C-alpha cells in the first residue's frame, strides 16, 4: 500500500522589508526576519536573477588564467588590485583574497583597506558583475564595519570597467590564512582556533614563476600541476594529443598528463607528479613543455588515427567547473 503523501503547503511570500535584503548563505536565516532559510525566502528572487551565464567572466582582465586559478584551485592567496583612476581617498589598498572568514563577500578594515572574497557563491550568471558590485559596496562602507551586499544591477559595472586594464595582476600564494588578520601573531581564543582549523585544511600550493596560470599542489599520495590555459579548447586538445602520441606530453620522468577540466571558459590540463617533485622542480620542465606546445599548436596537419584516439581519451576525462 502506497504511503500517504503529506499535504503540500503553499509557500508564503517573503515578508516585506524596508530597503534591500542583503545576500547571505543559502541555508542561513533570511535577513528579512521571516524565520525561513534565505534560499526559501528572498533567496528565491536572487536565484531568479540569473539570466545569461557569462562563460568567461574574467576575459579581458590582466592575468585571466590566474583569476580562474584563484577562484577554483588555490586555497589561500591574495592579489593587489589597481582601480581605474586610482584609489579613493581613505582607501590605502584594495586586495583580492581567495576566501575570507565565514565566506564574507568583503572586508573593510579599520585602516580603510578593502579585501574582496573571490570564492563565494554569486547570485547571477556574471561573476565579474557580482564582484564589481561587492567592490563598490566595500568602497562605500565605513572602515571597521561589515560590508552589506545586495543584488547587482543588471546593467551595473563589471570588474573590467572598474580595474585598470594595464596594471599587472600578480597573486601571492600563502601557506595559510594569516592574511585575514592585521596582526595574526596576536590571535587568541576562538579566532586562533578558527585560523588553525582553516590552515589545517589548506592543500599546500605554489604558483610557478615562469608559466602563467600554472599551479603546483601537494597531496598525500602524489603531487599535481594544474595549468590554466587561454588557448582555444579544440586547438589545445589537438596539440595535447599530438604531444601525447609523440611521447612529449609529460613534464619529465615519473610525470604524466592525466587529463583536463574546464573552468570559467578555459581549459586546465592536469599532470600527476612524483611525491618528491617540488614546485621549483617544475619550473624548467614547464617552460620546455610550453615550447613544445607552441609548436604543436602551430601545426595544421590533420590528426592521425592514433592522435585522434589520444584526443578522445583526453576529452573523455574532462569535467567542467562552472
């Protein structure tokens, strides 16, 4: 005998509130005070704000591969941002951070410094527009106060409109999250415990100095190199297949190209590395591989049957990160 279904109750509309309802975590209580979770209250309207997904949200920004890597691959890193027209009065620095405490969208320190969190969920299909909105909210927040963020206007500015297109983008990878605090040495109690917990979960990661978008990481059994590349995907996969068949797709003895994944419109080849291979050990092999890849990309010859099989293997091992 089938179980009786519980009667469905009609969802009540969100409570009216004065002003804009801040965006919070999907499972957190809605700031409007309805007593419901955000995703079942005002978050429903936020989710409906997603219109067209921007496939490459960081395209046009200096260091696009590093933006993607900091968004998807790197646990703890920061990068100074340069605004068009310079910094506003009272803002000594604007810094991007992979993640902030409690997944805050931004911080405005007592000193006036602004930190923007990159790895947060965004309410629309354009990460660049959402982050630009967070940045504007942070710049307009009084120092030492929480940054309240609502929904970005559909025609609001994007990061490409706010950041200097000529300024370099140079991430600094950290071993832990001490950058959360202005004086981490003085952390104590719950703050120190939270910092220790976050640090213990961070996978050791390093950015290769000579290869844009290439990041080494250490895991218990083996190390990896994950390399965010801007080459058109179809051409890149053809080139990787050519190198694989030629026996030149590795980064040296004991290394192996194991596949790739997509992230924010870019392709990210991945290599397995021996446990003893450090990030410094990867520098020269990566530089030499880049030269071989450039030659393979320049080839217009049709793929051989063996190269087509190799390409099919690479394609079958692909996954996509939003």
